[in-house]
C-alpha cells in the first residue's frame, strides 16, 4: 500500500511568532522563575519585559 504524496514540512507563520516572542521574553531574568505571589504582579513584569523589547527595537 503506497502512501499518498504529502506536502512536506509547512511552517505555520503565527506559531513561529508566538514561539519567538516567548524566547525573547525568556531572556528576562525576572520571568525565568516563579517569584511572584500574585497574578497581577507577574502580569505587570510581563508588560515591562515587552515594553523593554519594543523600546529596544524602536531605538535601532
């Protein structure tokens, strides 16, 4: 029994963006461990890390 032709590897663009974003956020040392006691505090640090990334990109 032969297998039907497969299209091969097709990367999903949106998934790549999400994975790269998580990798960039992983560079922030505060986000690498679960130090925060509240979700609001953890979310605030996440926003700070994203702002830091965007400011660095705008500065170039």
